[in-house]
C-alpha cells in the first residue's frame, strides 16, 4: 500500500531537550514491543511450572506472541493513516499494557495465552508506526542516526532482555519481568500525549483488504496450531493434524488467489517473483528463529539440564548484547562500503561456528558458554542490515513500504513456526536419546552410576530415582547438542542460497553507489525519495 508522506525535514517543532525527550518516549514504545517478547525467553521453565504445563507448551508464549505480531504488522499502515499516528500509537501501547495484566494476575494458561496474542498484535502495530514517527519528528541532520537507532531499539531488548529478565526472576519473581512494562509504558504514553498532536488533515480513508487479512490469519493460525500440537498428537498419525494441515492448505490457496485479483492486497505477493527477495527469506527466518526459539530452548536446557539458575542462564546470553549491539550501531556506515553479501556471509559463518563448537552438559564451563554466545551475538550484529539490503536491492522506492511489510510478516511468522519446530525436535530427540541410553544402561554409564550410589549406602529406590533423573538430564543435554549441530548446518545451507542472489546491490540504475540502509528505512516508512534527498541536503547545511 503506497503511503502519502507529509514529511518535511525542515519543519520540526522540536529542538534540544524536547527532541531528546520525544525520541526517548518513542524509543520506549519500540523497546516495549520487543521487551514483551524478550522477557519470556528465559522464563519458559517458570511459565511451565506456574501454569502446571509442559515445557513445549510454555513455548506457546513465544509462538502466540510472534503469530499475533506478524498479523499486526499488516494493517499498521492503514491504521495510522485512518486514525492518525498519535492516536494509533497511544491506543496500541495502552492496549499492550492492559493485555499484560494476565501475565501478572491470571492463574489460567488459556487467559495467559490470550493476553500474549493481544500483546503481539499491539507490538505489530507499534513497530512500523514508531519507526515512522521517530524519523518524521527528527531534524534533518539526525535522520541517518535515528534510522540506525530504530534497528537498535528493536534488537537490543531481544539480546539484552533475557539477562535482565533472568536476574529479575532470580532475585524476585518471574512475574516481575512483565511488571517492568508499566513504568516504561506510562512514561512513553505521557511523553507522546504531551508533545504530539495528530493533524486531522493528514488522515486518509484508504481501502484495506480485510478479507485477505482474514484468510491470512486463518492459514497462518491453522499452521501454527499444527506446529504447536504436532508433537502432542503424534503428527501425521493423528487425524486432527491431517485435517488441520488440509484446512491450512485450503486457506493458503484461497488467500493466494484472492490477493492476486485484489486491487489493494494486504500483502504484495508480486515481490515473491524477485530473486533476491525470495533467496534471502530462508536466511531471514532462520536468524529470527535462532534468536528467539533457539535461545529460549538453550536457556531452558541450562536451567533444566545443566543446573543453572535463571540469573546465570540469562548471564550466558549477555555477551550477545555486548557483541551484537555495537556491531549493529556501525553496520549502517559499514554496509555503505562493504558488499552486504560478504557481511551476511560473516554472519552465518559465525553462527555455524557457534553451532559446531558449543557444548552443553553438566561439565560445561561458564567461560566457554560466554564465549560461544559472544560468537552468536557478533553473528546477529551482521544479520538484519545486510539481509535487508539484499532483499530490497533493485526495488523502486514506491514498492519499499509493501516490501517492508512483507519482510516483517515473513520474518516474524517464520520465527514463530521455527520456534515450534525447534521445540518439537528437541523433545523428540530427547526421547530418542533417552531410549538409547536406557537400552545400553546395563553395560553403560548408568550401571556404573548405580554401583557407585549403592556403594555410598543408598537403597534401591533412591538409586533408581537418581538414575532416572540422570537419564532424563543426559538425554535432554544430548538432544540440545544435536540441535546445536543442526543450527550449524542450517546456517551453511541458507548461506549457499544467499550466494545465488544477484549483485551488485543497487536499486536504481540512474544513480551511482549503493542505496544506504538509512534510505531504505526512510522509504519503507513511507517517505519518498524526494523527502530523503531533502533531509540529506538539510543535514549538510
């Protein structure tokens, strides 16, 4: 959907301290959209315990949030055009805070998941809207800095948030992590409500493809249920799984046919005909799935199988922020000079090194785990900017808002699906290793453990209980080790696909040099190429 821009880089009422306060307030809203997801990454064992459910069901707190986030991104442009940027922002943030109450007060897992759905949908509305508002109200000479800041605001909570959430759970209570939403949210609401006003003249009554969005929600939600419940219902041996998969396929086909004929489709599927866009999708989904689903399972493995507390499990992920955030901060200027494909190559080679070298068991040292996640954090620093430049290369400026919407939807929904798949694989491999260890135990390490425990004066029942616990811990650790190797091979596979994309990464043949990531962000937020050039000239004055 094309966006009419009312942006004028030379007319902004904010300078000095009011501008800093406004940027802080808007950044807090974008921070909360990611924080509401990030705090749940190390909390899966706590959520499972609090709601008397299994760990793979606790993963639904991630997947439900991501599913709703993906669906919320799609109508975000229509919403702020129809109701105004400030009104949409205030409503979305207030609703996100209201939907956080079940995290704090409810003892019912279904109500908790309903709240996660609403939170995710609000985050989907906030993400593109906050980016647009940050760029719109910044002076011209701040444009590139603010464009880079929007990436940091989104990724920083996902990298550093698990450490903070783990510390809160360890020192206080796991429900203290979502409680942080309220002071930050009230601060953001107050700043935006006091400093900004909507101009009724800017509101547009644009058509929106509600039927397409409904079909989109039906097929994506149906497949999410398949991935969430597949392991419980034994996948294709289950009649409900087969029926759900068939229904999802029908909804997907209906959505595809509807979007091809609709004059204002909710997603521009014509972008899937572009080679670079399609070839970068697997890498985009894998990186997002690893950041969220992969790390949540890793933290759960540390807590459940390696004896780590939530605090120390969160500390293990802290090097990701220490390595990733500085790299993200310099990635914009660096991508101006280095081919994005080489930057993306470094990203996935580092992920492969992380997958092949990380060891998780009772003997894993904290230092080795910190170093491995330093590698992963450095890899994620090279993740989003280069892939975005590859996906958006050769696209005309007027198609960038639609391309950004489709990219965000695919990335977030793919991350939800991949998180569910990773969880199911971890559980299934755990059962395989448990059966294998039990089969070999009469002559294997469990027999030696039994003899040692009996020699220490334990009775047979105590020995059996401890041996069973050791069996469960060892099988889960072996399963996580196999997951790490899988992530290493997946990183190499998506890297091969990236090298089939086209270069050089220029979008417009009539201008020299590469289009920068800051220009991509501004144009994807709805500002025209003319606005970008005006901002650049104003910044040089």
